[in-house]
C-alpha cells in the first residue's frame, strides 16, 4: 500500500470498486459434526450452533481482482508479515554454510532445513538512519546484525535460525539501470527487434517504468491501454530473488523451495509484487527439470521498515543496541557473484559494504532509472545538453536533450549584411548569437511522473483515439484533437522548452508515491508511536515538533548523503562519473566503461556469467510480462453492485 493511498491525503485517494472477486460473505463449507437422517424434520431452534470460519482473502486473490483500483486491501492480509518471518524461522532449521558449501552437520535432516537469505533496499536503510540519527551505512550494519548476527533473530527461536546472506539491492539495481537503458535505446533505434525473448513482447514508446507495483496494479486493472508501454524489466527486488533462487539451488544442489528469501522494502505494494505468478520458478525453471511441482516464489516474504522494528520488538531485541559494525558472513557459492554482491574493502577484509553509493539528488529517491537513461543518452551524444522543465508540481518534471545542428542555415547575402552593418554592428552580433543559440535539435525527450494524481493525467494522455463506427466518419476524437492542438502550440516555442505530445517522449519514470520511494507507505513516519519504546529509544525526533514533510527531507538526506564514517569505508573508486571512459589499462586491453558511476562492462559480464552458469537465457532471468486483469463479478446479474454495497456498509466499508 503506497503512502498516497492512506487516509492522510484524501485528495489523492482513489476509491475502490464495489465488485470483489472474493466476496467476503462467501464462507467455507462446514462438515457436519454428527451424521443425521436426511428425512428427519426438526425445528429451527433445535439446530446446533455452528462457528463459521471467517473468509480469507490472500494476496494472490487481490492480484486476481479488478474490483479495486488500488492495493489498499493488502493491509487486511495476514501473510508476508513479521509474524510470518518468525514462524518460518521457528519451524525450519537453518542449513549451515561453510566455505560456500553446505555443511554435513544436518545429515539426513537436510530436507527439513532451509537457507535463509534477505535483501534490503537503500530506502529502508535511509528510514532507519533518519530514525536513530546515524549514517545509512551504519543503519545497514544494524539490519545485518538483526537478521544474521548472533545478537539478532538467531538468539531466539526453537532452532536459533538466522539469515545466512543479506544482500544490498543496489547491486542488482545497477543491472536494472543498464538493462533499462538498453531497452530504451533499442526501442528508439529498432523497436521491432526489442523483444527480450520470444515469449516477451517489446514495449512501445514511450517506455514506462515497471518497478513500482502500485502503479502496475493500477495499470493492469483500470488502464490496460498502457500495458504495451510498460518496461518488461524486473524490479531490483524481483531480479535479486531470481538471482538467489537460481544460483543457490544449482550451486548447492537443493530445491528452490528450500531457499527462503525475505525482502525488506519501503512500501506495502512490494508484497503484491512478490505474489505475482510471473515471478515464480515456473518461468525460469529449465525445461529439462519441469516437474509437476507447485510454483516457488522468487521472493517468499516482504516486510517494510516499520515491520522490521516490529520484528525486533516481537523477538525482544533492542534495535538501537545492535552493533554498528560490519558483520562477517560466509562466502557466496559463486566466486564472481560473491565479489559482485559482497565487495570487500582492503582495510576491512571481513566487511560487507554497499556495492556503491546511492544516486545523487538529481536522480531522485526511486532508484535513478530516468537519471541513468539520461546520462547514457548524454554519454552517447557528444555536445548534448540537458534541459529540465518543471511541470505543474514538483512531482512532474520534463527533460529534453538537445545538440547543435550539424547543418547550419547559409549566411545572408553580403549586400544585406553590409546594409545591416551600416545600421548597427552591435545588433548584428546580438542577433547572430541568438540565432546560434536557437540552432539546436531535440534528440531525446523524457519525463517523471510521481503520485496517482499525476499518473491519472499521464494515462489520459496515453489513451488511444477511439474510431467512429459510422462508415466514412473521422477516426479522431476530441482527445486526439486536443493533443494535436497541444502539439501545434508547442512547436511555436523553442526546441529546448517545448512541451510536445506525450508520444514524443522516449521514456517516463512513473512511481505511485508522491516524492518517490523514500515516502513509501511502509517507511517509518514522524508520528509512529506503535513501534514500541524499546525500538525508538535513543531518538528524540518525536520531541522536535517535526511534521511529515520535514521528516521526509531528513530521510532523503540520509538516502543521498554520506557521513564521515562512510567515507572511511568508501574511497574514490565509488565517485560518480557522468562520462564514458576507456582507460585500457586492465587485462585483455579492456578498459572500464563508466556511466553514472557504474562499470557497464563489469555488470554485463556478471549478467552473462549468471545466464551461462545456470543455463537459463537472459530473457527469462531478467524480464517479465504484464496482463490485463478482468473481473466478471457484478456484471451478470442486476442488483449485484447494490448487494455488495449494502454488504460493505454492514462491515464498515467506506464505499
């Protein structure tokens, strides 16, 4: 559930529909406790009382329903919570790992054990850092100790189980940024050749980000016309889950269901993403091993920053008391992926630091998809200039990349020039300078849309024109006419500031939460009081009279900035570089190809190694599909909607 969908901001709340594919009055059938004579007649007062079990609505049911345009029902679901994490740890012993291999200590009980792995997003670390007034790096170390340290979850429970590896999603986010930029570049040059695999179609321009599950759920249920524009790329959460399940299951020779993956994310909608059928092993499982087994999710459970503190509180652990030092973990079975996921620092050989810094403020707090695409286009366009245009609010920003025209207009004839020189030489210089400044061509257009209020405007612009059914009638509608008028007006302005048609954009970054992912619904809020005094000890933020906007600024600052303690770990090798370089000094004569501080060549080698070592094609590992969700509930019988509305009113619904 995104923060925008809460009652705190009713202006952006989208009311759910009245039809639900899982009506709450549908109760499971009860077996009779005693056999009875079917011909026996009795009075109603002599019938035994029966306690009916309450109706259960799972996350999968929410995804299969189009009666609601939001995912607010996720708060009613008991699955994927901190209680589920503790229950799983208590029911399954953790498989011991030594030197990247399974230990033989469990013996015949290996089938009962599981390997517990976790992935943590940088937005969650920023929320924890702002809460306790520490750096984001130290917040990450505290989370590592809670999940995998001896003073954390492993200190309790029936088996003393903890998480063996805690992965930073920044590592796979780099892969997502590179693949996303490739997807955009290919859609511009040759859209027909942009399909990642035979079973996955290519997105249409403009390409829309698909990393936000709240936005995806909204698009699939209410605006299927935007589905062809969605990027087919998996999110960092899903891509990390696929990597862990595929590599560990093959390297350790265990089943995917023996690997339990927990993701700590900033929003509740990530729970819905983890429940998608497309993000299970049946989509990447090799054809030779396709057995009639139930699908195994790439991400088994998702909790948020607030639930992380609840996890510690339920276990009786004081989160502020956890060590703020690196944790020692066993080596990952694959040496190359071990270096990629857990890079070590020379001065801290036992440390597991972040792979790289978070994005700079210009990239935004949602992973920097648009920023990386823009930097890639600038790196491939010598002389290009980036122009930024703010929209109607801070969550709508348009970007344009221009470059000087290669063919200039011929100079005016000499006689005309001499005449103008006699009038005023100064006017000639000024006018010539203005002409040169306007001699630019637009080579790339992109935009950013955050928040459902802005998203609704976006999907309206992407809506295709409706054709008239009458023979010979015009095929355009009023909306198409408005778009054409808007385009004609925009052409009167300069190329650097023109608004243009929405179809002129090549890429649009879309996120459901206003302000981006640091404002996710699962983040710690300024007025959170239900987290327990034990977990909020050591912070005086509640006494500062701070509002949510000021609190969000602190979280953003923690997300973007690096404290002095971080610089002791992170050296100059992680500095952001916005140009492509080829130093040619490393082995085999292949230099680093740096864009936006990311070694493009290194990440591509890791992805290639991942695909070759598992024997699974890249399209199945890194890409997914989306589909229109329909519901027939309330469409077949008259009065069905009225009945559901009445029922919702009885149980306190707000429809």
